[in-house]
C-alpha cells in the first residue's frame, strides 16, 4: 500500500512538472509569436528580402564594368558573368532565405517546439544553418580583412566610380548583420551536425570547383588575389576559405545555442518527461 501511494505521488509530481513546463512554453510562445516581437521579426525579414532582391537587381542590371577593368564584360560573355562571384551568389542566397523566412512568418509557424511545425520552417532553418549564416559571414569577414590589407586584391579603387558605396555594404556588410538579427529573432533547432556540415562543405567546395571551371575557360581567376599568389599559397588560401566557412557554421550553431539556451533547455526537459 505504501509503495502504491509513493507511485501515485511520483506520478502526480511528474504530471505537475510536465504541466509547469507546458505552461512555461505557452507563456513564451504567447510573447514570441504575437505582439511586438513578431512584428520585429516580420520587419527584419521584409526589409532584408526587399534589400537583397533590389541589391541583386541593381548589381546585375545597373553595374557595368568598364572595358579597361579586367575586361569584365568580355568575361561575362564567355564564362560565369557575375555568377562567378561568391558575393553575388551570396546575395541571391540571402534574398531566397529571407523570402522563405517571410513566407514562414505569414503562412508557417515560429512557435518554440520540439519539431518544426511547418515545411517552410524546416527549409528555412536548414538553409540558415548550412548556408545563409556561414556564407554571409565568410563573405563579410574575408572581404573586409583583404580590403583593409590591400583593397586592390579584392576591390580595386577604380570600381568606386561604378559600384556605389551603399551596394558595397549591402553585399559585403549587411548580409552578416541581417543574419545576426535573424538569429536573435527566430527560434530554431539546428539540424544534425552531419546534415549541416555536409551541406555547408558541399556548397563551398562546389564553388571552388566553379572557380576552376571559370579559370579554365576564361583564362583568368575570378579574384585578383588568386592571380598574384604562387601555387602553394593559392591552394592554402582556398583551403582556408573552406575551413573558414566551416568555422562560420560552428559559430552560428554556438551563438544560436547561447541565445536560445533557456528555450532549448525547457524543450529538453519536456522531451525527457514525455519519455
């Protein structure tokens, strides 16, 4: 009899603990999915999507390299065009990501939960983790480090006359800043380490293969720095590009786990209580 009463008390305590966890999640979701916070998240995605789609349009249709600057127009007619630049591919990636995030804000779900409650959200979370966050920070940090060291190796000063300063910051600065803002306004559970790293590595390795295809058919490297580096340093540089992209992936995962630590902890407690 005493053993039975103990089991009843333990069962009631477990039910109360589970109810408390669910009540806490409901309270957080009420604050997170409605009111000011949801408007902020929507505004971030709306402004980001509009900015990157317009930046991509302006970059592609309004920015034209003069014939005396690396003969870009001739290269465009032969191989790659602006699609050979990681910066331009990243703007496309960011425009797609923030558009998906915006659609999820409207039609999907942003609730704190153990599993994504909409297909849009699952796609959004994977693209952010594997591609959008790491590539944005790779582009931003790599560009500005080389720019500060010797801008002629990455963005010759002659381009200032045809490439507006605002567009330079859209494609090289805002990509990272808006990814950070998204990380702080969108709850997400990162994909499995294997799935995330595989997608991340596949993207950057395919881009490096694409660089070599463009070099083979056009006769020129996409970036001036690859022209001046001797062969060993060139491939050391490309290896560092791959490694840094992976570092940016782990950075995003690490920061996400810190920012959303209370939510992740509560969800793990709920998972344990559910058996």
